[in-house]
């Protein structure tokens, strides 16, 4: 039609903005743009540098539409129909010319491809490494008004293997190209593989969605849906739903926000969407619920015209680059605001015709496009565009920004240029390397752990702060124990090379950690690397005394002994009587005696040396431990108890040390004094232990020689007559009496400070008393007769002997046995008054 021809003619008559100068002279700053007035706040100082200029190749009839964006690899500026592809520093550029002006464009996730939407309704797919258009095709009906863009938004979703490209028109049409294999495209283009290119292109699926929400000013993607900025507000378009469902938008999927012109999703915090309305107010909105969090606007004199987000990967910090206009003074300003406080950190007066460059993550130098007019007759017509970079003017701040983005090589060069201290660079790099060496992080095969460790050692080697080096090496969590040992040895070598300037405390810190590592290797043995590292990190923080107690509780006495010997110096100040008692009580009763003794032979002498006053506690524990063996080891009792008790007593001996290993004379004196005091006191715990050993010797004799098995508690009865009675009660045969009396019991009675005559007499009397009621049950001799006859031989006192014989004949059943008759004859022959009574009992036998 005539209208379309006129529109086409108007576009072809426009000047082409393809005269680009990347060697701009900074001295022309003031000459071309006048004096600049900047406001710095909170100690922030920024430097503005012109990176490039873009000029038309002919007269300009109207100001061109502009959109600009940067990626990690490129900075792309679209001025009218010229798409200028710069490198990151804007020192190199390649322009691409299109037949119509560029409305919008977007970078792919890999930053190698670019999707553009033109005013004539067509799309263009550009491969940035070659700076070539791969394909283009018409999509939408072009806008009737050249001042109204056909396309308002463009973006990629998905990853480089399966991506989707989206173009959105101002009328609400959404064109989606899905199943775009970007990585395959890149490999095929690099290799020149046309077949693979055709195959990948054939697999691309196209979808068109039409909405009835009115004019769409902006569109962003959020998980599961699109958010559309319309004249009436923000609406949600759920992916996969039909158009009819969009006609009646649910209240939960709609936010009333008049004339919303731009939306941006935060990449550091995807739960926040920034929305700018026509009134110059900025709103933060939840993309899930479409609830407005907050609304901010400049002071009453200014309105916000545009904004972009400045974010860093892995950081929640967000800054806003905004363009504002003073309605009173008709002046425009470029500002850097902190979020969420909206504090102005930088403010610069700029041209009335300025555009912001969308910044990628980790952008070092945010950029702004600024227009200028050289025609005084047409002050509102721009004849030159300038790409300006804003960077920190304070070198320290710029260095900190480089470190924040982990650009360590650039940071070192920058520090060298400005004579800055490089120590902070090495600190930041070492922290970054340690993070990538974390045992809980998957190893990157492109940068294996071994390579990272060498980088870390090289970085630490440059550092002068040895305190920091030692602290890092000691506390580092590395993927394996050999790497940990290697880093500790590196720290020790660095210290040894700086002996004059290093403190003794640092040397000890590294030495102690290496010592712990060796102990850990001995204790743990082999295992899975990740679990060993976890255990090692816990081991470095553990109290060794607690570790000893834990090992004893678990019955691992070998581990406890190893820890005790190697790390005694660390916890000797913590030892006291209660702690030593607690350690002894931790030993399980189920442990073999040999294992316990192996531990005690080291533990008891060391403890007596450190805490001499703990001897009573040890002796008391030893007595109780021996008592428990009677129940736990019946088959080996009492030999095991005797050997155990004797071995413990042997460890309590005192040996004077000489030479370099000699301990203090005071400790030697205290240990010896304590031993002597305990031995001298009859009721002391040590004396109880010695008495227990003697009792166990007696029990062993009774057990082995006479098969008399008396319980330890019964044998330790303080009333020794009861013990002697119990031993004699075990005798069932008269033939056993003589060996028992001759080889053991006579001496035992004397050791108990008792008289043999009185003791045996009392025993026989009690025996007769306990059996006198059973005489009538016996047919023939009584069971006690022969035992009494055997015991009478060991009573030498006539008095006691006659009393015992008299009681025996009185209680003997009739008729008398030969044994009683013999006993009576012995009693009758005694020169004692009881002999008459004994003869009388013999004469009464016939009567009975």
C-alpha cells in the first residue's frame, strides 16, 4: 500500500550509524561535552571514560532508536538499523547492517549467539564469533507507527543444549523457537559441518501465542510462566495455557500497575522482579504471587526514565544504574544506587539523550550511551553517540572489585600499575583456591586438585603475613590427608626459612598439627577420602583427653594408649584426681586383662608422676576391678585376679630418672612420699590392695592344692574364725585334714593372730552343737567323728583337748564306734579333772 511504501522510504532515507571510533582521545571530554559535575557519597569515587563514539554517515532527520546490552564476551549497541558488535573493552568493533531498525535483541546463555527483532517484524539469528547472520525470517505484522516498536522484548530460556528463543510484539504475540541446540550449532559452525547445521535447524520447533491483554511494553520469563507488562498492569501467562483462558485473568495472576514500561528479573535473587512505570516509580514485585513489596521514586523534582541492575555472581548485593530527569531544570542524571536502601553512591549530569547498557553478571565497568548535538539549529537532534564506562576512581576500590570477581591476574597487574599492596590479592586468591579444594565440592577435571594445590602453595609463597599463612595451612580442609600433610610441610618449610622473624608459637602450631595428623593416620588407618577428611577436621578441634576417654569407653585401649603417649603434653594440665578416676571407670569390664594391663603399665606411672595424690584412687579402683574379675572370669579365678592385682602393684613402684629425661625433684619426692605413706597406713587403699594380693595368694593355694573354693568376699571377712570355719567345712574326708593343717591352715591361723588350740576347740564345739540334734538319724558312727579325731591331734592344750573330748563323747551316738572309743581312751589318759567325766561317759554307754 501507499502507507507501507512511504514508511519504507522513510526508513531507507535514515542515516546509517556505522562510523565508529574506538581510539577516542580522552582530552576531548571537556571540549565536546562541557564540564561535568559529579556527586560522590559515602567515600565512593568513580571515573568516567569514553570508550568509543558512534556517528552517522549522513544528516540525521530524527533521533534513532537505541538498545544496548553487554555479555561476558561482547558489548552490542544497536543504533537504528546498525548493530555494532564490540569486544568487552570496546577497542574492537564489527558493524552489521540490517534493512530496518533493531527493536530488541538478547544474548544466548553461552554468549555466542544473538536473537534480534527488527521493526519490519522479522527475526535475525546472529553468530557472534563470526559476526554473521545465520538466518532471518518474517514473523509479525510490522507496527504502523515507526515510533512504536514492533517487538518489545526478547530473551533465551533453557541451557546451551536445549534452549528456547522468545520474541514478544507490542500487540501481545509471543513467538517461541524451542529445541534450539546452541552447542551443536557452535560445533557445526566451527567445523563447517553443513549437514549438522541443517539437521539442528530442522529440529527447531516454532510456536505462536496470542494474548488479549492490550499493548505489551515488556516481558520477562519466570519459572513456569511469562510476566507481561501492559498498560493496565502486570499479568501472568502460564506456559501451555490457551488464549481463551487469558481473556479472564484471575486476580492472583494480575497486578494492577498503570503504564508499566519495563521489567527486569534479578539474577542474584530470582524472587524479585523490578518494574518501572511511566510515572518514574520503581516497584519490586514477587514473581510467584505478584504481590508488590515496595515502591520507590526519586525526590519530587525528578522522575526515573530507565534502570538496569548491576549484580555479581554468588553475591546478593544489588546496585541500580538509573537515569533520572529533573523536571524543573530539564537536566538528566546518571546515578548509581544501593539496593534496597536506594542510597546514591554516584551522581553525574549527562546528556538529555542517554541510554543505559544492560550489564551482565560481574560487570567491571558499567556503561552508558550518551548523545550529543553539534547542530546548533537542531539542538534536539543527536549527531553523535558516545559509549562511556564508569569505574571506581579510587584504585583500592577498583582492586576490591576485581578481587570480588575473582580476577586475580588482572588484580595483580592493576596493583603493580598503581603500586598497591598485593597481600590482599594473595589472601583473596588463597581463599578462592581453598574453596575449590574443598573436600565437599566436586572436582573440576579442567582444574584438578593437584594443580590447585600447587597454585595455592605458590600464592602462599608470595605472602609476607606468616601468621595468616600458618593459620590457613593449619585450618585448611583439603580433599585428602596427603594433601593436608603436604600443605603443613610447606608451612613448616616457610617458617624454617624465616626463623629470625617467626614466633615460637607459630612453629609450635604447625608442629602440633603435623603431630596430630600423624596420630590420626596411625589411629584411623585407611578409609574413604571424604569421610577421613571429615573425621580429620573433627580430630583437629578435639580435646585429646576427651578422645582418650572416648577410646577407653569404646574398649579401644590401643587407640587410647597411642593418644595418651603422643599427646600427654597437651592435656597434662587438665589431669586431676577426679579426671584420673573417670578415666579408670571408663574401662569396660569385658576387656581382656592383658589389654587392660598394657594400658595401665603406661597410665599409672604417668598419672602418679603428674598427680601423685591420685594413688589412693588408683588403689581403690584396682581392688574393685579385681573383685569384678571373680564374676567375669570364673574359669581363670583366682589366678587371673592375683596376676592382675600384682601387675597393678608393680606399676606403682618408683624409679628415679636421671639424665635429660629426669623430671623435677619435687615430683619425684611427692610420688615417693605418697607411696610410703600409703604403705605405712594399715587402712589406706594401697594397704587394702596389698592385703587383697595376699588373700588371693591364699585363695590360690586353697584352690589348687586342696580344691577348696571359697568366695573372695567370704575370705575377706574381718572375723577370721568364720573364714577358718568355712575352710574346714569344705573338708569332707579325714585324710584331707592333716595336709590342710600341716601345709596351710596352721600358718594361716597364726597369721590371723589366733591360737590354734582355742580356734580348733571352738570349731569342734560348734560342729558338735550344730549336729547334736541329728544323732538319732545315724545308724552307726556320726559323720563328724573322724574329722574331730583328726583335728584333736593339733590341739596341744590339755585343757582345751579335754573339753573337746568330753563334748564329743557326750554327743556321740551309741553304741560307740571305734573312733569314739579311741577318742575316749585319749581323754581318759589326760592328766586333767575332765578325765573322770570322760570315763563316766564311757560307763554310761551300756545304760544308753
